């Protein structure tokens, strides 16, 4: 039996010590009629070699398309050392550091992570991570309601230029505690969220304003004006940011006159592979005065009995295992292993490396937009300055075009027409430092082919 | 018995410097620097000051984090009988095949046509989890047990609202429940009604019958319970709650005890969350990532969180809002912790039909063996008349009075003996408790070694309690000042002024 | 198990608050020695601002130790005259002097507020004895 070491002799010796005749006796407290029959839905056991063949065949079937999708998950080169160290058994198979003395490796790594991510976002404190960027936004909204004592409304202004899945997730998770999410429209020409769009809410009781930078379309928002407006109206600012972009962009702690109050985002770009959607991690940083309202674990540095520095989980009194129904959240795990990888990634890249990744990604996207925008019928949707993503409008519905590109081994971007019907045949594309001029040329050539293959809206296969 | 710590790195005398103290301005990992490609950020949005990130050579970074890893206890290096955490072996093969480059490189939003291999694995995982739990539908999206709990309670709420029953805003929770249970109920806008357990560890049925009624949305139960014993009156509990119009939620934290022997669906549960990082052996990773898949009976099928994997003939695709209009919605940015799910899939395939039935048996055998040996050695079980399930509780309340060592002291001294301590002080109901769960993957010798260490520590305590109270001695740090940590917050490294 | 201090001039609640009647008509409220002992070393305390209006049973403060964070409930309706600001830097005063320097707030009771339901020292001691394990 896989992974069970006991021989018959071991089992007999254990039963003797227990004073039972058989393993079945040990289940005598469980009513007989509850016993399960054979599990016919589970295949017979495969050994490692056999399951390896199955998995390899399935992976080969999926292949490795040339990827130009961003939309919240970004392909960057990950130094080999990152996961070689992260998957060491001492990191991989350790548990939550409840026995601090036996977990200094994990705890010091998280302390270093907290330091790096707080500085990157320009804030004073960080937690040890949340599940992902979308759920982190939900938690930030709940935290803003707790932290903004002057506001009673629990109303959150949520621009439509914020990632649509993040908005759905915030509603699904935070909506059950009577939060009121109000949409704010974006500018159709520039693709950003101008301050005058918030004006309709001036003078009303707003708990928080969410600002995503860069926004879902890759466009750069005027974060200073938006932040100052929010504060002038008694609202907290929740920033949702891309960590790579922060190597080049003004961090949320420096937005406007006073800086953002809570910062969240997805840390996936920092050394975490795309991996079909997870595991990623959500980061959350904040002003020091809000630290006791932060959900999740936090690592602190302290001294041991001999006066030596050491690390431990702290401020646990806020958490579910102590506070129970009054907890700041029900969160138990963080994303420990993934945060370990991100910390090693940031340590290896350093400030220079992260800047280079960010600027190379911006440059490649500029190149991509030029190449694709030159094709007949394709328009660049927005005039605003962008980071490493852009919205294009196509002369035909996007979905069949993407299918045709998929058949050519290219993941050509994300069809956003479903979430933004007013934008028409809208395609969100992204290029990072991993793409070369040849890759971009190949994409442009393939797209040109696909678009010129007749005008069938169903995109039937042309050989 | 060795008192040396096998987990310590080569030099324990000097503390590990932080990565910032190892940095030198201008150093970098040259092989990792992308070529310079210029990009211009608008003036008013430009970052002025560099963030505090390390400036190191690649070797420095590798050495630093490798050395840090060596300061940890882990399943790969120590016996780790943490009750309720199911610290079984994390098979290397699961990691190997979950990290095949094609799976790692795939964008979550790539078309389904480019992900049939991946989607096949997830669909089959959904089906296997349905079978092993006796449920009708499974969603793999919750990213942790706590998120699975949230999904479960949110679905119960959605079910009652869909029936037009808006009065049900109470969730019944046993006093011994894990803290996530009441915290989850609050997150879903519900009120928590606690019921006590009796001295035998079963839920107080009389009290339950008193508190259930037209305001009861449901009850959250763990079975076996957090006290390490099987909830014998589950049939009566089910009748009481269903009879009052409420639903039954199963916290799957202790599923390892009954895996293959009993199915929660057969016990009458309407919804269950599973901890794939416990029962299905995905790595604990120093505190995550986990995965909290949820399973439901037919009543709650329409409400499952999205996305889920569906099959049209031979093709797999994601089921989204349009397919599942009554879903409670999305809980993540994409589809949950895909890499964790692949590991769970591979594990279940390697364990297989024959193996699945054995896990509950051997986990229970191992726990009962340790209980018997510890009892023989003079330790006091919290529920002496009950069988252990996959775990059991020892109370050190006598030892706390005489010779004056607490569960905390014993736990810290166990670290010196090279064992990770069991869970301490949970459940809160039992004073000075150790919750011990060996799992089915540990040898008899490992378990004997642990019992011998406990006996030795008790003897030490009798000779000189202060020796035990001052533990640990052989780890990178001595006991840490928690009060100082919470009062004088030092949460980020700052350069010396 | 330590014997709790129970000054006889105070009144007590079953949720472990004490109340002192002041000559100027205000009352001072804190948590008992039993409560501070159960919590352990206090690391953080949140007290209310002056002017806040409380009903009987409202949570008016949070006391946090390493083990627990607990709400503290107002025994009487009224308006907060002041919170003990010195607890921000020295929460441990609650541990060392729960009935003196560790006071939490001073309250101006509402005109019709009743002090019914408060226990005297013997009553609280009896309550502690019967709920002890």
C-alpha cells in the first residue's frame, strides 16, 4: 500500500500492545451501517512510474504555446535557484511555524519577505501573505470597514477598470457582510479612471476607494489625484498593484499627499510560475496604525531567553484560533511555500534586476502593440500611458480568432468583450521580458494570417 | 536518545544575519539580469527611491536561503505528530509530475483546447473526491480549508435564501470546534450558537435539541471531532438538525481517520470541505498553500463555487457563471491552487482504490498504538474510555501540578529530542493537552522513539523540573519572548540609523 | 491557582469587570485580577474616547495578550468621561495594578441608569468559586 510502512508483524505487535484482536475492532465505535463499500470511483493504484507516464502524456498533449496573455498572471523568467531551494524538504514539508524555535528558517524568510514587500509598496507593515490578489482585495475591503471608524456606510467605490474577476471575488467574499460596492466608469478614450468620475459621490459617506495601478487594461491611473480625492472625502484608499511595476512606478505609500492606506495585489509575478492558475499569493501591506486590523499571520522579531534575536508569529490574538467569532477573518494558512519562492526571487533579482524586468516588459509590450497595431483592421483602444499590457480592438469577434491562434500554438491574449461589451471585439495582450522580437513577429504573422482567412464569424478551420 | 538537533545548520553559535545585512551596494546576480531595454514612465508616476531589496551575488542568495532551510523541522527530517494537521509523507513524485514544464508554463486563461491534459486531471480529481466522500458534486476552487468552510456556509445560506426562507441566520458550532468555524460563520453574516460537549467527548444532544429551530441555518461538525473521538450520536444530530430545517456541514480536517471506512455523505452531511494539504498529502510548505475542495449533496449542487470542470463528450471545459447561475460565485482570481490540486490527484492515483481503504485503518492503528504505549507509561488520556481515532489527546494537568511541567514545557523539550511537538492547547476544552496524530506513514520505531522521549522527559521533570522548563537548549534559539514580540512590534528590518 | 484580590468597596460583574463609584458621580471601570491573570501579560489595550455614549452591555474596550484578545463590556449606560491613555505605552499596568493604575475608563452614568445586577465582593468571589474547574 502506497506510503504505509507496516508489515503484518508490525501490525500484530501494535494490536498486541493495544489489546485488540484486529484493526476492525478499533472501529467498533462507528455504527456498522455507516461503513463504506468499495470505492469503485477510484482507479486501482498506479506506481510512480505508471502515473508518471500518464502525467507526461497529458502534459505533452497540452504542449507549450507561445504566451501573450497577462490579465493578472504574468510570465517572467524564474531563476533556477528559486524553486530548487523552495522545494528542499525543510521548506516543502514543514508546517506552520507554531513551534517557533524549530521553524526559524521559515520565520526569518517571512520576516525578510515582509520587509521587502513593505518597502516595495512604500508602506510600513506587511502580513505573511493571503491566498491570492483577488481574495486579498476582498479582505482589504473588510479591513477598511473595520479601520475607517468615521464611516458608517460600508460603501466601497470600485472602478470598472479594476480586474473583473477581482471585483466578482470581492462581492462573493465580502458581500455577505453587507458591504456596498459602487461602480465607477472609466474614460472611453484614455482607458483610465479620471477623478471627475468619482465626483458624483462627493459629500456622501464612502468607506474606501479602490485604485488599481496599472489598471486591468494596463493603463496608468492618475493615482495622486484619485488618492487625494478619496482622503478629502473621508475615504480610505485601497491600492491594488502589480509588484514588478513597482520597480519603476511610484509606490502606493507615496500616492497623493498622505499615501494609500491598505495595499494588496498578487505576488505571482515574483518568481511564481503561471502553473495553470495557482498557487499564487496575495500580499497585503498597510500603514502601521492599521496593523491590528490586518487579517492573516504576521511574523515579528524578538529576543530569546539568552538575549539573541529570533522570529515568531505575533499578534495572533486577532486570529481565528484565539478570537473565534470576533476574528478579523477566518484565515488559517497563508501561502508559505509560494512566499518563500518570491522572497528568494526578490533576493536574487534585487532592485536592479526587478527594474530591468519591468522596463524590458514595458518595452516588449510597446514593440508588440506596434507590430499588431500595424495589421489591417486592428486598433489600439486607449491613448493612456501603459505598463506591460494593452487593449486592442479587432475587426472580428475575438473568441474564434483566439481558437485559430491556439491551433497555431499561440495563446494570443484575453477576450474581454464579455466583461466590457461596450468595448466591442476587445483583446487584452501582454508581452514580458520573456518575449523576443522573433516571438512578436511570429505572433503578428499568425494573427495576420488568421484575420485574412475569410470573414467567417465562426472561425471555421481553414487548412 | 540523541539530544543533538539534526535540523541545525553547521554554525549554531552565530545567528543567521538577515539577507539585508549580507547585501552590498552594487552587487547583483549577473546571470539573472535581463538585457537593458529602455522604457519611459511619465514623470509624475516615476519611482524616486529604490525599494529595500537585497543586493547579493547569486551564491550569497543561494547560501543564505539554503542555510535558513536547515533551521527548520520538517516531515522530511523529523517525526511530526501534530494533531489535526495530518503530517504524512509528501511524496516526491507528486511534486515531480505536478511541476512538468507544460503544466507550469500554462496560463490559466489559455483556451481549454490548450489544456485538455490539465483539465482531465482536475475532472478526474473531482470524481475521485466525490466517490471517497459520498457526495454528488465537487468544486476544487477554495484555496484553503478556511475558504472551503466559507464556501460551505455561504452555500447553506444561499440554499435557504433560494427557498425564500430569510429567517435562518444561526449556525450551531460545538464548543470544541476549531476557531475557523465560528470565524467563518461570522464572515457569512451568521450568528454563532455554541453547544457544549459531555465528559465523554460527544456533543450535548439535549442542548442541541433545545437550540435548533426555525432560525437554524445549519450545524458545523467535525467527525471524528477535534477531541479525537468519533461523534457516536451523529445519527441523532442529523435527525435533530434536518428535522428543524437546517443543514449539516462537515469540517473535513479529520477525514484521514475515516478515509475509505466511512463517507461523510452517508452520515447525512449536506456539504463537506476537505483539506487536500492534510488528507491528500499536498505539501504544508511552511504554512500553505493548501486547497479546501468542497463537496455537496444534491440540495446544494446549484450553489457550488466556480469555476468547476465539466465534460462535453470527450472534451473538458470550465463551467462558469453562465453554466452555474446560482453559484455563490468566485473565491479566487483564477481557479484555485492548481498545482496543489495536481499533487492531490497524483497522490490519489498512487494510493489507488486498494490503498484508499487502508489509510483510515493504519492511521487509526498507529494512533491507538501510541495511545496504548503512552497510557502504559503513565500518561493520562483525556477520554480514557474512548478509542483513539487517527489522533488522541493526552492531558498533562497532573504533571502541571506535580512536578510542575506544562504541556508547553514538554513540547519544547521534545524538540531537543529531535521530535516536532504535537499540537498543544488545542482543543481549548482540555487543560494542558497534547493532541497527537502519527499518521499512517510513520514506522513503529519512530512512534516508539517518541514514546521513549516522553518517558525520559517525565523522568527529567521529576529530577529537575527547571531543566524541562528551560527547554529547548539545542535549537538555533532558546524560548522566544512572545510578549515582547507583541508589545514592541518589529515586523520589518530597518537599517541601523 | 492564585487567590484573586477583591477590594470590598468595588462592585463586580460576571464578565469580570469592576466598578468604583467616585465622589463626583462618575464611575471608574476596569477588569478584575482574575481576568488579568487569565489573559496573561497584556500587550495592547484599546480604550474609548471621551464623549462616546454607551448602553449597558456595550463593548467599550479591547484588552489583548499573547493568548487572547477580549472585549470589555460596560456594566452601566452612560457617556465616557475619559479613557486611560497611559495604557497605550504601558498596558502591563493592568497586570500589576488592575484596580488602580490599570483602570480602563471613567464613565458618567446616564440619569436613569441602574447599577442592578452588580455583585459585591462576596458575590463575585462565590461566582468565581462555582465556575472554577
